[in-house]
C-alpha cells in the first residue's frame, strides 16, 4: 500500500522535521500550513530533493471547509491518505488565567482541539475499513504541558493538550477494530520557534537546568517518535503516548 501522509503545521519545527523524515521513509507527503508560504515552499523543496512526491497546501486545519479542500487535494494529487500527523497548534503569551481573553481561549481551543478532531474525521472517512478504507494511523502532537498544567504560563494551552490526549484515547478505542491506530506524542522542551509565540523564544535554554536530562530536545527527535508510531513497528500500539520531555 502506498504511504501517503498529511502533516498539519508542516512548514516549521516538528512538522518540518517530520516531513523530512517521512521523505526518507518513502512517503508521499502533504505539507499543510496556515500562513507562511515561503517556509512551506522551503520544506517542500527539501523533501522533493530527497526524492519524495510532495505538495504544500495552505489551509486552516480548524475550519472544516478548508480541511475538506485539503483532503480533496491529497486525494487527487497523492492518493488516499494513510497517515495523519495532527501537529498544527498555537499558544498565547505567558499569562495567568484572569488575564486571558475570550478570543484567546476560543482561538487556542479551536486550533488545538477542534482542528485535530476535524482532520481526524476526514482521515477516517478515507482510512477506516468501516468506510471502505484499507486502514492507517494517526499521531496527535500533544505536550508535556497536558501533565504539568503550565501554571503562570499558559494553562489554556495545557488544557487544550489535555483535551487532545482524551480525544486520542477515545478515538483509538473507537476505531481500533477498523484498521486505524491512534497514538500521541508529548513533546516538552524542544528547540523550535514555537516558543516565540508565547513571548519567550529562549524558554528552552532557560529551563534546561531543571530538566533531568540537562538539555532541551530537537525537533528531529520528536519526528523519530512520530514516524515510529506511524510505522508497522508500532503495529500493536494504539491509545498510547510517548513523552518527549527529557524526564520531566
């Protein structure tokens, strides 16, 4: 079976690293991104240099009409999706809960919870044997924040990732008999530009002394975990999580 992967938020950080590793493993790749055309085109060029058949599709993964168009593009240009990585996410500036606006809360929940649910819905319409598919795998990119709560930083983000974890567990059980595996990874202190969105681009470096392993992680290390969970090597794993937080 041809391996076709959709990676949401694939133009940077963990998503981009996942695309590059997927290219080396023989996937046809859809790099989904929200706004940064130049970044997406750079990653697209890199995966094509590795010999992968790939496309970049701009779409807001939390808006169903755009998700429908995204999956239709993949159907027509790459073939039926067999692997989905729900990586797109957002975060607000570090603050306490009483300082968070309704707009911020809705944006975080829509992007980090509703988006993965919508993408999983449309993946299952193609993957699930119940719907005539041949099976597949989904990996949801959560965060160690779901376990730690992120007090005084971004409790809303942590709560959204907690919801994503619960969704992962429930969906895994719902489709386990339909040829689809659903797992999660929980990155923690990873060197990507994602932390700049919270107003602290040097956050990982500052926190390294408190990490049991004594260092921050690399996006490539998270990508390795994601691709393993998608692979046949993880064929008996569903509803599971790999924590990638250096011991925290």
